[in-house]
C-alpha cells in the first residue's frame, strides 16, 4: 500500500490534471446521454416526416406527369435559392445596412444563425479576418461585463450584509466604509457567495427571457414556448437558425422593435454568459469535492502531505464549518474568511503569520483587506503558483471576486 501511494505521488496527475480528466469524462458521458435522449425523441418524427415527403413526391410526380429526376433537380435549385436567402414570401432585404449590421452582430457574438451567409469569395475571406478580431473583442467585452456585474452585485450584497450586521448590533452605528472601523469584525475580507450570485444572475436571466419572449410572441406571432426556446438558443449563442427574429419585410413600429430586439439580445447574451461562468465555477467545486473523495488515504503520511499541499480555492461540504471552528480556536474575533490567510496562498494560523512578519495587528488587517480585494503585487511575492494558477479570463475574474472560489479560502 505504501509503495502504491509513493508511485501515485510521483505520477504527473496533479489536481488540475485530475480535474481536467474527470471533467472530460463527465462531458463525454453527458454528450452520450444527450445524444441518446434526442435520438429517442426526434428519430421517430424524422422517419415519419421522410415517409410523408416521399409519398408527396411520388403523388406529385404521378399527378402532374413529371419525372422524378426532373422534380428532384427543381427541388435542388429551390434549396440553393433558400440557402441564398430567397423565400417565397416577401422578406426584408438581407444585405442592406440594417440586415448587414444584424449579420455582423451574430458573427462577433458567435450566435451564427446561418440565415445570412456571404456568397462571394471576397465576402468569405473578409469574414475570416473580421470574425477573428471581432470575436476576440466581443469575448473581452463579455469578460468586462462579467467583472462589472459581479462588482455591482458585490457592492449591493455587502451593503445588505452591513445593514444586517447593524440590525444585529454587530457593527457600530457610526460605521463608514473606508474608515479604520472597516478593518475589524466580520467585514474583513468579506466577499459575496458564488451561490448567491448564481441565484441572482439566474433570476435576472429568467426575467429577461420572459420579457423578451412576451415581445416576440406579440410581434413575431410565435407561441410562448417557441419564444422561450428562441431566447435560450440566442442568448446562449447556440444559434440554430430555425427561428430568427426581425426577418419579415415590415413590422408595426418597426424601428422600436428592432431597437428592443437588439437590446434584449445584447443583455441576454451578456447575462447568460455571466451565468454560465458562475455555473462553471460551481461545477469546478463539485469536481474538487469528487477528487477529494477519491483522494488516496491508504497511509497517514500521504494523507498528511496531501492535506498540507492541497489548494484551497474551492469549498466542499462541511469545509465552511470546519474552517469556522479553527478560526474560533486561534483568534475569536476573526471569522473563517480571514483566519489562516497567508499572502502566498498557504495555510498557517493568524498568530504564526503575525509572529513571522512581526507587524502590528492593524498592518496585518490592512494587508488582509488588500489581499481579499485582488492580491497586490507588492505583497504577493514568493508565491509558488504560476501566472495561470488562478485561472484565465472569466475564471480568474470569478476567483478574485467570489468567496467560495478565492485562493484564500
């Protein structure tokens, strides 16, 4: 058993690689399950539709005395015309300025409805260059939106938290944000919960989708379920293209509807993008919890080493209570958010950190507060993590902004 533990410790499968492989396996299983369900649901309908279509072709060919090869050649021409954007009913022009603006919006946001595609070689080449920079810039915009919406939610949630503390008598009545009083008590290093942020973003996304669906139902004539389906497919940038808004030749209050459609799509994509990133962090926490359950426990030496070197950027069931108990034992006036926080991300007690740095308690509180707000580079030296250890892009934003994903936890 000891030999197997040693071999496992020497293996290159660290926590990040283990999480990656576990997620890949779960995604493969998720894709297989989804394919099985959709195949069972849609395959009978597809077979029945194909049978009806073959019967229709046969009857049409027989009634009008048209040979099947000629009929199929005509239908191929119709399919090519439909792919080019030509419809039997009158539709809005596809490549006027409003139509082209709608197209480039779906390109850079990666929605890609497919109802409009460039037909010329020059247009296809330009799309490759245009999409390269446009998609990169739009992803950056989504990340900046995510950072600001998280900051706004954190500000509002912290204000509510302070109000609750005042109501419970745990915060002085003369408390002002930014004063010295802010460095004591339960507000040191406070961050919003990832679960609370997920619930708020989910509520906002549902409300936005319901309002947009009501508009599409009234203007486009879709039923409400189809409108909800369109909102999810569009806001999540899946963009099947089976339902596309603002495609008729004319609408009542057309300018107002186009503006509302643009605002709903923009806000919907930003909100769903933020929600997806928060959900991905929760999934990461679940993976960490699974890996912890699968951790090697065959000898105390391995278990002690893994406990000492394990990363603390995810919360697991029962971990919050255990950290709270440790914080009370070390220093009663500090909660689990501030106890045991070393600037390099390693866990030591508050007393050990104070003694090793030989600083006053006020200076320590200031450093902890600065660390909780983003790890200033002048104090984050001697860190053993590389530049990508906290995540890249949206993942890094979530790690810095939310409590359960912070390296300090």
